[in-house]
């Protein structure tokens, strides 16, 4: 034995654990069923049977009593020969056999239970697939055997008894599936923790304004993570399923599966979100917007080309998903949602988000670079023309849907709607919904184009198969039928005995036993001849065997199989014909001959049974069942089939139109596609034309998905911002609440309507199926009565049932009262072993045991699910004669089609109502807000310095009450203004007098002392008196000058103009004010200004002068012994603009801090003392505040807090 690897050990251990779990579960089932068997008095089917996930069978004295699985039932001899537990090989696959013998009332009961290990089907088909049970084997082993061979590992059962030996698969196929759990946990935690560490570093870099480095770090981590996941097939190697399985989406090495495509798209979206949140703070962005016009124009041109590139990538990605994935996004064709389709829809949402984000980033920068509308439109037009020319030169097909992107770009630029991306306004909702509209429209176009292409290809393929000169599978089927008929002992006996009904008996035996279900698409005529070649048909004019031989056995008709001939001559009654000659051998000479004429039927069978037995290459697409088609030769119609009337509605001149063959034409409400064959043959395949209803339904479905996602994003954005209560404008609140009041109930109604409709259609379908089966049972009752009375043979009864089934295009099965198949309209399914000849155990219990009249049960064959009705046939005395079974293979597709039609109508109506209501809510909110806007405008203009006019409002509503209160407020305001004016004047003069008195006293005191000193000096006759008098006089003059300056300062205060109220952009004012000192080499100026535009309300010029004065004060406060460093910062906190001006000066002493903002107070020689007082007045006039923080010897920081202008006002200021 070779050395065992850890991976192989893990694989074998997992299989062993799963087998052990299955055995324990099976043993528990056996105990429960055995207890029921021993506790019942009659040991009937109904008293013992219970549903189980394992097939089990109970035989009483060797005869089958109970079965839990009707799709296959082994013989007693197949199971009784093995001990328990044991691995057994059956025609249906390999199973672990568990057995228990129960003796009861002198009866022997053998209880067999099978645990599936692998399933085997005679032929691989669309629905029937062989393979190992994935519930036991995560990956199929290389081999499985009952005996130990080199390189295999034992799998044991109860009591460690060996069950079988397996050879693990190639390690590369499953190595990652068996990585120890601790290793997986360690790897996952490492990736998560390292990701958190990277994110913390990114946040730290963002706080330091190192946005580019943060982006590189985040992108490196995400890309490295994806590379490692792709290299080691994670998560496909760890998870079972279809999402990460490359077989279901073979795209490329970067996206080997649909799940990997989703992860890649999510990585791109995370990076774009990072860029969207930081680009306007970067140095590169500031540098770009300061470039001259010519470089801006070139960059703008590239931005528009980039947007077209983004659209083309989005468009091509949608096409790739549709072409390479096995599902359809067409809601009008299928409403079935599996894991792949749901993942595809998620990928669609993420790709749409990527297109929306990338277009937003390109357009918002384009808007910033092109403020002048005319210039921007011109560049946009030129770039659009160049994009179309480049696409044409590169050979890219220009679909008309590209014009939608052009319109989208023009709308975004013209309305500046992209600016609403940041924040939460109603314009943000409109922006998101507009992007959803464009993405849904584009995807709808892709879906429609791909469905048209798919329909055309299917019709071409259908036409090619119908025009094909031969059919290899038909030839193969006839060769098998030839061999099986010749070896049939019953047919040989009929020829040897030559009874009176030998022709009918041979036909019945051939049809019921030897004809492959694939031949149902042919009309098969069976002619039999005796040993001399005479027909067994007594009708006159029937040719003999030699006539057929001479007519068909020519080299031109020969095929690769002896005795099988192909006659490709179109006739009115047939498309093409196969003839098979069968010689029935005897002991020394032929007993007779059988000739099979297979004529291509015009109407193809619609039953699913044949497809269960056919290889994939021979199965037509389900849509082909609805096709009409016509065969033409030399311009003349040979025959046609289907609902379309080619004779009256399809002109033959269209056969010469090349468009008919590529890409097809629409005519008279149908889509027609032609295909040319040999011998001037042409076929036209037609189906009903596409309706706008289906296209609108697809758009509605995709649009509603994006609207729901956009709504969740908006809600998440609101929560993330911590809006409690949400800081929304009144108009936004009205519109959001109106939309929510409409959309939420509508979604609820939509959900319940679809549930009710689905339930109603399911019930209606079930009733129709049961009613049809009751009709069949009523007819069969008459036949059974004749059969029980000896008036009808079983063969004749079979023919009548087959005729009924053929007329109804259904399969009808008749079971006896023991649950055994008595007659089948198409017995090949039972003869081939796909189904067993036993009744569904649930139907047996309900109808035979409990005497129910009818039951409809869901059933399956392989992956095909369907519904089957069972109806009991009772005689006049209410005794049960049998059970009729009718499988409806199209039950789920039919139900889906009906529901899809209703869903399409509901979605179209719902989306139309949504769009209309969005417009109505917008108009309604504007109507409601118009008086409020007028009132707000008046309130903003209300000023004590002017006459305020009252408003007129005639309606006696809430707005009228508000306006009346406003008018009354104006009256009160006017009265109070006069009183306030007088009071303010008095207070102002008192304060002024107090201040003037204080300031004048200060210089008068030294003047008085100086004069007194002068008096004493003059009296002492001091020789230096003259000099002293001179100095004293100079001092007096200087103090008088100071008094004059004080008086002038008060005069300047009186003359200072009132600040104006206007909306202006504050960052540009700060940049301009700081630029005055940026070139001064004696100071260091540090600027950290958040990128704008940021709008405030105030006096632009006086605000700039105040900032300049504050910067100058900061510079002058620094001693000469150190280099002046001034820091200017601007950022937004909540709804306020915060400005900080810091210096490294001496600081402000505590004893004068309270007088900093007083007029005429200064600490500098020659200072007027008005700068800070004026700054305080200007900032407070703008609704803000100013304060300072200082530390002696370290420096001082002045803080300014000013409210951001209202959104509506700022929007008006932004318009240009």
C-alpha cells in the first residue's frame, strides 16, 4: 500500500462519516417501519407504509407487499442473495443493502432498504444523469469496488464490516475541500484581521490627507486577496454548488465562474466608492480645477470618451453574462429563480452600480471643469462624435442603445443632477432613480436582443435538422428495433402458428415492445409478410415483400446499417421516410418478414417521455414545440404544419428575400426565419412576434429591482449619517413620505396579488388535470367492463387506450387493484427500466387502501419534475376495477407561462404607476411648497431697516393661518422697531459716553500731573526750568493728540457701513486672502482648506477683510526672535463651516482677554483697536460666532463658526 497523504485521509474520513450517518438514518427508518409491521393486525400496505428518503421494499413470503419507491423496484431474487450490510449492483446503480427478516403469524417478511451510492442510466440525457451520490461523495472517486485493490481505501459499515473500497480522486480536484477546519479558520481570520488592519491604515492615511496612498493600499490588499482566491480555487474548492462552479459560467481566468465575477465586481465597486468619497479632497483634483482653459478642454474631452468606454464595458459585460450563463433574465419567458439566476441578478445590480458610479465620477469632474454651459455642451458634442467614429473604426457594432448613454450624459450635465450624489435630498432620489432607469433600459435591450438572437439560432437549428438528409439516431434506433424484432420469441411464434389475427398481433407487439420512443416523431407503418413474401393483410392491392425490396433496396437509399434505407423525397404526407426490413428467422428458413415505414410526422410529439431517453444532441429546445413551419421546393409549398397559415398569409416572394435567412423578417404578426437545403428546398420556421408587453415586463422587473436597491442605499446612507431625526428639507420630507406611502402598500399588494394568483392558477390547473383524468377514466370504465365480461381482448383494450392517448397527446397508464401496471399507452418507459411497473405508493395508499376517489401528486424523473393524476375506476357496485394514471410533463412549464403572463401585466402596471406617481408627487410637493417658499423669501428679507410689506393669501387654510400670523408679526415688528430704536439710541449713547469719558480721563490725569510739576518747577527758579517746561508742553500736546485720535475712532465707528447679506463661496475667499501672504518669505503659511464649493450667507468683501486682518494680527503677534508660522484651516462640522487661524506668537495675557473684542482696544503701538471689533460684528451678522484660545508663550487660535447656506439658496448660487 502506498503511503497515505493527509488529503486522501481527509477524503476517506469524510466519506466514511457520511456513510455512517446514512446507515444510522436508514436503520432508524427500518426500526420505525418494522414496529408498524409488527403492531398491525392485517399487515396491509397502508398500515405499514411510511414516507422515507430511502427506497425500501417488504416482501411477504417472496411476494412484494410494500414499496416506498415506484421508479424502480428490484426483484426479490436480486436482493435476497446478499447478506446485510452489503454493496449490491442493480441496473439502476449501486446501493448499500440493509436487510431484516421478520417472522409474524407464520409469515416471513423480508425487509430490504437501499442506500444510494451511485445511479446509472442506460443513456445520458438532459434529465437522466448517471453519477455518484453527492450527499456521500463530495467529489467523485476514481473507482469503487467490492474488493481491495492497490491504491484503494476501505469504507466500513455497521460493526466495522467492510462495505466497499474507493480510490480517491486526483488531489487537484478536491485538495482545498479537505483543508483542516482549523487551517480554514486560521486563514479566514487572518484575511479578516489583516483586512481590518489595512482599513485602519487607510482611515489613518485619509485623516492625514494621504488619499492616493490609501487607495493604493486598499487596492493592493483587495487585488492580492482575489489573486490568492483564484489561484487556490477559493471558494469553489470549499463550497458545493453552482455559483462558483466554472461549468456554469466559462468566462475567463479572471472570472472563472459567476460567483467570481460577482466578487471581482464588488472589489471594483469598493474601490470606486473610496474614490467617490475622497477625490475632491486630493491635491490632484485641486490642481486639475486650477488649470487653464485649454488643458481643461482636453481633459474634459477624455472624460467624455471615458464615459463611453464605461458604457461599452457595461453593455459588453451584460452580453457576456447572457451568452455564457445557462439562464435567462427574460421574466416573460420564465419566473423560475434558482441560485444561478439570483446570482446573475445580483451581478446585474453590481455592474449597474459600477456603471453609475464611474459615470458619476467622470461627469461630476466634467461639470466642475466646465462651468460655462455653452462651452461644456460643445465639448460634449465633439467628444460624442469622436466616440462614435472611434467605435466604428474599431469595428464595434453601434447599437442604437448607445444613444441612451449620450442622452443620459447630456441630461446630467444640463441639470447638474450629479451634484445631488452627496447628501440626502429629493434630488438624490431622482438621481438614483434616473440611473436605475438607464441601467434597466440598457439591460432590457440586451435581453431582448439576445432573445431575438437565440430565437433565430433555434429556428435555424430546427430548420437544419428538418432539412437534414439523414437522421443518425433514427437509423440507430431502427437497427436496434431490427435486431430485437428478429429475436422476439412471441413474434416468431405468431409467424409459426399463423393465427387469424397475426397481422394485428405482430403490429401490437412491435409498437409496444420494440419501437424506440424517438420514433414517436415518425408515423410508423408496420407491414408483415409470410415466408413466401405474401402480405398478412387481406385487403386487396397490398403489394408483396418483393415490391418493397425492389422499390427501396437501391444503393442511393442505403445507410450505414444493413436493411435500413433512407428515402429523402418530400411528399404531402411525409417529410422524409425511413424503411427497415426485418427477417424473422426460423430453425432452417425465415418464418416471415416485417417492413417498417417511418414517415417524418408533420406535428412533432410534445410529450417529455421521449426526451428522457434521448441524448442531448437529439433534444429540441422547448420553444420549438410552438413553432410553425413550411417546406418549399422550387418555390412551391409542399406542406406546412402549425398554427400559421402559410398558404394565405405568407407570400412566396419572401423566399427570395435574403433578409428571411439572415437575420429573419417579421410578417403578419409572426417572426419568420428561413433555411436553405439541397435540391432547391427551403424551410420557413415561424413563431409569434415579440410583444411590447414582454419587453415592458422585463424593463419593469429590472427597474423595480434597482429601485429597491437604490431605496436601501438611501436608507443606509441616512442611517450612516446618523440622521435622527433626519435633517431633510421640508420638500424632501413631503416627497419621500408621499412616495413611501404609495410604494410600500403597492409592494405589499403586489406580493399578495402574485401569491393569490399563483395559488389560484395552481388550483385551477389541478382541477383541469383531474377533470381530464376523470373523463379518461369514464371512457376506460366502459372498456374495462367489456374486458371483464369477455367482450374485449387485452390487446384491443390497449389499442383503445393508445388511441385516446394519441388524440389527447398524453400518456395514459392503467394499473390493477394490486398496484401493478396493466396497460400503458407508451410502455417503453417501463420496458427500458426508467420506471417500474408499480403504482406510486402514495397513490396506492390513498386510492386502493383508503378508497379516495382521486389524487394529484408531484413526481420526478431525474431532474424533470411534473404532476401526475391518479383516479380510481369503480364499477356500479363501487368495487375498484383499477387506477388510471396520467402524467402531465408540461404542468410546471404551463403554470409558469400562465403566471409569467400575469406577472408581466402586473409589473408593467406597477412600474407605470410608480413613474407617474413620482412625477405627481414632485408636482404636488412643489404646489404645496410654493407659498412656503414665498413666505421664506419674505422672512429672509425681513429687516428692521426697511419697510416690510404684508403677504396676501385668500384661502383659509393652514398656510393662510401662517401668513396671517406673519402679517401680524410685521405689525408688531414695526411697533417694536420704533421702541427698540429709541432704546438702542439711548443705550448706545450712554455706552458711548461712558467709554469716551473713560478714555478721555486716561490722558487727562498725566496732563494734570505734568502741569502741576511745571508750576513747582517754575516757582523754584530752576535754571533748567525752561527745558523742563518745554518737555512738559510736548507731553501735553502728545496726550491731546491721543484724545483727538480717540474722537476720530468713534467717528469711524459711526461711519462704518452695514454688512450686506449674500450667498458666496467661502473657500475661494480664504484662498484669496491667504494668497496675499503666501509669497512672504519671512513667514510660514500652512493651509488646510476642505475643497469646495461651500456656501455661506454674509458680506463677501467685509468677510474677506476680516480674514485678512486676522491673518495680519497673527503675523504681528509673533516676536522678532522667532519665525512666524500661521496655520489656516477650514472644515465642515455638521451644518457649520469652522475656520481656525493659529499663530505661534506670544499669546494674550489673562488680564486683557475680556477686552479683546472691544472697540478701540489694542495692544500694538499705532493700532486702531477696530479690527477685531469689526470682525466680531461681521461674523455675528452672518449668523456665526467668533472666539479664541490662547496660551502665553505658545500662541493664539481664533475660531470662526458660520452656518452653511440652505440647500435651495446654495443651489441657486451654484447655477451658472
